[in-house]
C-alpha cells in the first residue's frame, strides 16, 4: 500500500503535465472528451468544443475479418459566447473530413473509444472522442 500511493501520485502528475495546454492554446497531447462533454479551447476565452453524438460507427469489430476497416463519424460543436458552429469529422480521411479549421483552430479527430468488440457488455465503457487541437499562429 505504501508503494502504490507515491506511484499513483507520480503517474497522476505526469498525466496532468502531458495533457495540459501550452500558452498557444494547443493541447500537447490529445484531448479526450466524453460524449455530451466539453473541453475548453483556450484558457483566455470561453470557447469550448463539445462532443455531441456518434453519427455512424461502422468500424470492423476486433478479432473479426472484414473487407473494409470501416469508419466512425461524430458531430461536434464549437461554442463561443452565443455562437454555435456544429461540424462533423471522421477518424479516417475522406468524407467527412478527419480535420477542420474553425475560428483559428485546427481540430483533428484521431480516435473514437471504445473500439467495437473490445468492451464488456455488462460494464460498457464510456464513449470518448480523442481530438488534437492546434492554434494557428
């Protein structure tokens, strides 16, 4: 027990530093946002990105043979004050795009979790989107 607590504290500190934003408003590591959750875009203003819904998830389940890898599409919204800008992204290049530029930010949708076929049906994992956000200079 004595060794677990310091190890947990060190791991938590490393995760907080790795996922923190730098001064430019970009995330150093991918930002994880839960379904119906929000993440701030920048510390100086009130702009946020919300993960609204999974529009489509046709990815090939784990341990399956498929002729096509499939695609996941999600809908997001940037909110800044009273302005709302909805957009869709996919985890594969194509339609819709995998990344976009909105309000001076490059937003890339890099992963959707959980991957099909890797969840326990008795305890489903939360649906999360992994985004990479970069501020244009």
